[in-house]
C-alpha cells in the first residue's frame, strides 16, 4: 500500500474514534464561535445560542462522518440546522457574511482539536514511520475539511442570494457574492468608499498588502488549503476569495512593509499541485490593486513553462520576463534565436546559462560572478569561454539582447 492509501485508512479510523465526542466538540466550537462572532446570537439569548449549537452539532457530525466513512465532502448540502440559522439571521436583519465568518472561526478550532486527536491517537505501532504518516494524515484530512466548508458555504450563498453589486463610489451586498463585488470594485478604476469596503470585507484596506493568485494544476489540487498554508506562514491577517475555475485570490496585510527575508521565504514554499503568483507590497487601495495585478502576472509567467509544477512565483523575480513574454510565442523564438545551442536542455549547458546570468548581472565582473556562484574565478572564466563557443560571439560588449534571451528562457523553461 502507498503512504496515501495508509493515510486514508488512518483518517477513517481516527474520525470514527472521535465521532462519539462530536456533541462535546460542538459545544466547545459553539462557545468559541458565539464569542468571536456575536452577531450569530445577539445579546447571547438562550434561544439564539441553541440554534447556533444545533447548526454546529450537525456540521461537526457531518464533517467527522464523511471522513469516517469515506464520503466525498463536496456532496454534502448545508445541514438543516444551518439553513434554519440563516433564515433566523436574515429575518432579524442579519448578514450572511457573519455565518461565513463563523465557519472560518469554527473550522480553526475544529482543526486544532482534530490535530491534537491525531497526534495523540496515531497508532504507536507505526512509530518508525510516524512522521511521514502524520503529515500524510493531516494533509488528507485538511483537504477534506476545507472542501466540506467550501461546499457548504457555496450552497448557503446559492440558496440565500444577496445583493451582488456595489454601484460607483459605494459598496454593498453580503455573502461571497457581495464580497466578490466589493473586491472587483476595489480593483476597478472608479471611486469607492474605501472605509465602507473595508468594513464589508472585514479587512483593513489601509495596511500594506501583498496579493496572491493561486490556480490548480489538476482537478484534485487543494488550492484553498495551499493558500491557507502560505498565509499561516506569515501569521498576518488575510482576505481570500474564490475567483472561479478553482482559482483563489488573496491579500495578506501588514501595518508596515514586510521584510525582504519574509517575502523570499514565502517564495520558497512548494505548494502541492498549485501555482501561486505573489505580488509586491503596496499600501492602501492602490497597493491592494497593484499587488493583485502583479500577482496575476507572476502566475501567468509561471504557467507559461512547459509542464509547470506547483510553486510560488514572486513578481519581483519575473518582472522583466513578464514584459518580455507578453507575446509568449514571439518571446520563445527570440530566445531560441539568440541563445542557439545555449538553449539546449542539458545539465552542462544549464551551468553555462547560470554562469552567464551571474556574469551579466554583475556588470561583466568574473570575480563578482564567482562569489555569487560560490565557485573559483577560473571556473567562471572557463565557462564564459565555453558559452562564447556555443554562441559564436564575444561577450565583452553588446550583450543586452543576450541578457533578455536568458531572462525569457529562465521564465519559460526554468534555469
């Protein structure tokens, strides 16, 4: 059996073991949710709290049962108790966004309870393989829970539609449809009441934003899970929104510009089967908009590569390539023409390209290139000589076109 197959069996076993405690867990989650989202039960009235508890109990039971018996989480409708809760909220002038936030808050606590259970109960007989198995179990169960909440929230929005669109200069609407309309208004060029938009989104728009655009590489890719993993890495507040076709948009926000080391760290993440484009920091509405545009460009450039693999692509690393590759076919022809045999898919040629990029980036200084590559300067001299033979030209001057060709090749093919 593969590790994933073993993990599937363990998820079912562990979920069945936790099912008898679902009512106790529901009580903990209800208390947590009502405290953080008081709009669900105004003034803490017993009747209102009971409705929330009933909804939570059904949701927790459904989440654990679908894991325990291998039921696809995306086939589940919003529980009857949740539908009753929505109707009660709307009748009292409430807002569906409060319920959607409650799902996020409740999911956070449930995940902590679940991970504690998994770590405590994972069969000790698998001690030698406990690390890889633990990660596989958490990965499988995390995807299941995210998919369950996604499916239920989408059904809530579909069953209880809201005002979908803000007009010029104002924002309005509730639920995911309303949130999407607010976000698209912010990304547009017309005037928007930014404080009102921030309140509607529950997100401070005056901060410094780094946008992300995440898209799946397969039908089974856990896009939202990978987006959340990246956000969790920062510990900063974030806004996320499904954008259709499995793509998610997000904005992570800080009170001041995040450090360069933090951004580099994010770009090193390797999401599973998901492409994530990362924008550059920008403050306020303009930063919110500009960072998103750059995140989309970064994702587009990453997708141009043949056989793209999951990863994070930062706009700052592909900015020139994004401009040069506006017409990908033309860019490929240009790079192939200028590089000739230096474009070959060969490990030795790859080293020559890396050396050449370092040489050009350091103003034709072989000593600086050697330090950047952590090799001897004679190695750089030898590789430059080999590159000149393949190119059939000298590299002493007039290398702007070559620099551009190397940038295009790296963007479309990797190093």
